[in-house]
C-alpha cells in the first residue's frame, strides 16, 4: 500500500480535481465540440486544477473510425490542461466488445502506460489505487478479459460470459485493504453503490462500507435524464445503503439526454476531500455545492 503512485505532488495536501463523466456522444463532431467547450471553460476558471478524472462513457457506439477520432481528440484536449488524467471504463466503452466480441478500447489502448495518464494497468484489473492530496483513492471501472479470444467482460459492473477471475474473495481482500488504510479513502467508479442512482452490481460487494471511506463519486446516471434516471433525476447527493456516508453523481458531460453539460470540481483540504461543486459548461455557471461529510451540505437544492 505504501508504494501507491501519487497523482499529486507528495506533501501537497490541498487543491482541486476536475471530475467528469459520460461525454457519451456517438457523433464525433458533437462529442469533440462538447468536450472542447468544457475544457475551455475549465481552463478559464480561477480554480487551478491538479488533475482530471474521467469516470467512463467517454466513448460510445460501434463505429470504430468515429471512436478513434473522438479518442484522439479527447486525449489532445485533456492533455492541453497540463495535469495528470485518470481514465475509467464505463458500460459504453464495452459497446464494441458486447456487439462483436473484440477488444476495441481506443482511449484505454492509447493511454495505458502513457506519461501523465492513469488507468488500470491491465484490461482485466477490477480496481487501481492512487494517492491524491493525502487521500487514498480507489478507482473501479468496467473491465474485460485481456485475451483476444477472451470469454468474459464486465459492463454495467455486471459480469457477462464465463471465467470471470475476481470472485468474492477478491472483493473481500479489497474491502479489507480499504478498511485497514491509514489514510482517508475516496472511492470512485462509473457506478453508484446501492442507495444511489442506477447502482452497479459488483461494487455492492464492497458493502458494508469500511469506515475509512469518506465519500464516493460516480457517473452513469445522467442528471436530468428523464428516461433512465427518473426516480430523483436532479438529486446529485444520495445515501449509500447501510451507512451515513453520502455518494455524489457528477454526470453528465453530454448535452442530449441531460439539459446542460455538467461536471464537478472536487476540493481537498489538509489531506481530505471537503467540497464538491457542480458546474454547467454551457451556461458557464456553478450549479450546486456540497460539503463532504458536513452537515447542511446542500447550498442550492433543485430537487
Ligand atoms: Fe454509463
């Protein structure tokens, strides 16, 4: 655990991370335009970010030329910010795998091991950890059999196919590691825990949540999506079943299923995450602010 890679300079305990998810636009021009607008807005803020976290569904669809075009443009746009980038796979990164059985993951393939990028070391890893401002961060994306003739993949944090190698004991070991961490822990995924919106199946294996976990960030359940996120379509702060810890839905960048183009900025202070602010990049305005772990967190409720 002590050898965990640092995302931010060791010893730096305060700062900001830009967290985004669900660009999820199949038309390349639209996707690149929406991400470009968000990057321009983020770069113009007074906030100096020390990293970007992309929580998945950055790509969608099965047209491989289009996927490559969006992937390369996204890499260029995010690298223009000059800070480390974390990338997780979501359910739509599995679109080609689901339809054709082929491992086509353009952003992952271009960024695994690329300087300045942090993602799972292998396609079949079910988590990876980094240190950020003194907090231990556990990232959990979708994943897949790395073999060209692989027999399984995980989409919606649910196993499809045969031969999945990570059983209950794998998840129990991760939960024990998190529970034994000497640092505060933040968990991050494309998916919510049960209690949140459109929760994933595998992530539920981390419950009961270790007391070291301060909060959880996720995407997938696009805010304002009246088709797939109907129950509380505008509620970004939700409980985690069995705990008093809150989880936060930071999606979505796309501007079709949700009204606006939203991301979040996460502030760390003295080694712990303390605040999350959501922003609409179309209206160029802050939408909500939540005090993590604090009482009376919601500043401007809209649900
Ligand atoms: Fe998703």
